[in-house]
């Protein structure tokens, strides 16, 4: 099963909970994002080493991480 993670934390959470309920034990999420660096061109693959969260769903699941 390869569900689209959705847009935003709540949508991704809904879809992740669905695949967990169907028996998934490991998950890899791929997505897109914008950048502020002009040197990074369209199509580049970026592997983030940190992130800034700005939504509330993580607080709900923090104790499970």
C-alpha cells in the first residue's frame, strides 16, 4: 500500500493512522517542500537533517515518539 501522505500534519496523521490500523509497522513518507535558497533548483533531491514544526498534531503524539 502506498498512500499519499496528504497536505499538512492533520491529513498525514489521518492517513498514517489508517495504514497502521490495516497492519503497517514501518512507514516511509516522501513529500515536497519549498526552499528559500536560490541555488537549489527544481528537481533537486534534498535530505533534511532538521525541521521546524508549526502545527499542533505533534503535541498529541509526542508521548508515542
